[in-house]
C-alpha cells in the first residue's frame, strides 16, 4: 500500500469521522453522566451525576457546594420496582455534599433525585427527571482494553474502507477483509466476554433479547461479511463496501448501551 498524500488524507479524514461519531455516541448515551449547572443563593455550581457503576460496596454521588448553609436530601429507589422511596440527608464533607447508594447486582438499576435546601427555607430540585443509574460487574483490563482497541480500529477501518470504495482505489478487498476480521474479534469474540463480566450474560441481543448494542454489532458484521464475499468474487463490486460502511457508521452513532441489560424487579417481587 503506497502512503501518498491521498492515502494519508483518507486515513486522516476517516479517523476524524470515526472520532466525531464516537463523541456523539458517548455524550448521547444512557450511561454518560448527567451534567449541568444549578444556582443556589445567587451562586452557580456545576454538577456531574453518575449513571453507571461497578463499585463493589457503595456508589458515591457528590455535589461540590462550598456554601455550608446549603443542605440536600437524596431520594432513591430501585428502578422498575415496587420499593418505597428512600430519603437520606446528604453528608457534608468539607465543600462536598455526599450520598451513598448501596451496591446492586449487575443490570440492576436505581433512580434518584436530589433536592437542595437553603437556610431561608427554599427547596431546589437538581434535575427535572430522576437520574437512572445502572450497575455492572467489573471487567478485567486484560479483556476490556483489547475489546476497546479492536472495536476502535474496526470502526476506523470501516470508514476508511468505504472511502476506498468510493474513490475506486486498489486496496478494497484487503481493507474489507481487515475490517471484517477486526470487527469479528472485537465484537463477536471479545464483546460477549466483556458482557459476561459486566452483566452475567454473553449475548442479550436478537434472538434472545433486545440489547441494541448487540443487535447493531450483529447488523454491522453481517453487512461486512456480505461485502467481503461479494468483493472476493468480484473486485469491482464496490457498492457492498459502501453500503457496509454506511450501515456501520449509522449503527455506531446509535448510543451505546441503549436498551441494554436491566432487571425488572416488578416481575421478580410482586407487591
């Protein structure tokens, strides 16, 4: 493969497109922390509330509000359950107000609200809707990091291969092959292992469940397998690589963990 100016340009543009899609997916996903600003006693404070946890004992929720006259009540319950709301006063530790949520089993969720109180009797609800926090098991770095790297390079190669097809260049089959291989290793081999550690299930997509992460990965891999076979038979059948790249980019933009594993306690514990 000759790395001339056009080749370097294609690799650079495909990397920028992939990273842009990744950032969009990340900030729109259901596990991305809830961020915002709240004004209390005429002063603005920034907050960041967790929506995913792999802590073994307690998940901390912290607010950095140095104003000692401000207190807060933390209100939570298991998500999709008949449990009553639990009210607890957030503990002040220096400039921070801290609440602790007991550990839940993987795929269990809790929903929580925070209400701030000022010394003049005003109450301020931090968020309009309850924040939903999902628990997962710890994934060893020896499994998680290779999974992330393989998926990173697979999506990068996907965009790059699509550009190769559009430009009618000579390395389409080789790039299609590597895209398919990396996607299979990162998603179909390492992905289920990561899922097993995190949620005690290897696969929760079709036909066993509705996990969108599993389903979109499966869709992308099927399209690349078709593209690989078509281009293997006919090196000029470039449209399949373009279709596979477009499908992969589209499913990659869909937020990670959307419709992911969750426990419905209402089906386990009846009122």
